[in-house]
C-alpha cells in the first residue's frame, strides 16, 4: 500500500533499490507511483527481473519511459510472481545487467558504497552533523540506502563527542549549529592528528563567495548548498568514499 505520507525517491534511488532486491535474490513486485499518478510495475523472481510495465507499455519498450521518471513513491510486495510468459502480451526481457544499462545505470558504478559487502566493519562510516531533524533524517536515510553506516550529531559539541567515540571516513558538517558552529568544529578537527585527514563536506544555506572562501581556509573539502537533492549529495559523498 502506497500512502501520501511516503517519501518520493529519486530515479537513482529507485534503481538502487531495484539493484539491491536483485542482489539479495528476492522475489516479489516493486510498485512505483509518480507524482503524475503514473504507475510502473517490476516483477522479480529470485533476483531476476522478469516483467516490467509502465502505463500502457510492457517489457523492453517500457524501459525508455521508466528512465524519464524523476521521482516516485515505491513499495515492494514480497512473494512469488508466477510465470510471466504464461500471461498475454508477455515480452521476454534481457539480463539484469542489460536492463540497468538501458535505464542509464551501471550497477557496479552506482552509488552503492558497500555493494555486495555484508561485513559491518568494512562499511563506510559517515558522521552527519545537522541541527535540523528533518534535514538530518533525509541525509541519514539517503546514506543508509547507499550502504553507509551513519553517526548523527545535532550540535557542535555533540559532533566532537561522536568523533571521540568512532573515527568516521567522512563528515557532513552544517555551519550554523547550536553550542559550537561548524567552522569551530572544523578548526578543532584539523588541529588533531587523528581527525585532520578526514574529508569534510560543508552543508549550509549560505552561498556567498566569502563563506566558501572561509570554508576552504578552514579546511573543508567540499561545499554543498542547501537545499540539495539526494543525487547531488551522493555524487559528493561517493567522491570521497569510493
């Protein structure tokens, strides 16, 4: 059941969900509902994509249309999908790899930071320092969906406390924070040997040249202006975690 409260997933996120279901050898049906109330259905049998519908199209002819979806709500119903070849109008599909390429996604080059890796110790760790609960929730969900382990902090002092507990592979750091701002956190990180080489992506609503210069001088590696899309975030993140 898809409700109005469910979030919209970007096309890349949808493709990554599909890729994950296939990688886990799942069976069931993935339903997509666009903001225009168009529906797409993808049937998976033990990790193999066996049937695809989009509006009035079916099989390979539906792929070009699905590729045009910019965002959609989705739900997955697990269970046997039956034999689609017995249904009227069935068109055989190519391999999963060819389907992903037709959708413009190279699975091995997608933003799955930990694809195929179930070892928790080898998962990339990201510290998210953001005082907005809503923004932090979106960031955490995006990173988690892409295989990262996420540590959260809601203010500058909390960020330093989290650093002392576990050294992350990457820090996403908001500038405007309670108790201690992002510039101060960054300055203190760069003065400590165990933290100084951790890449830092600044997240902020400020977009002035002066702010960017100040961030660079303080030691930030990237500067991402809010609001941003999940795809934009993961492009930056993947640059440092691959």
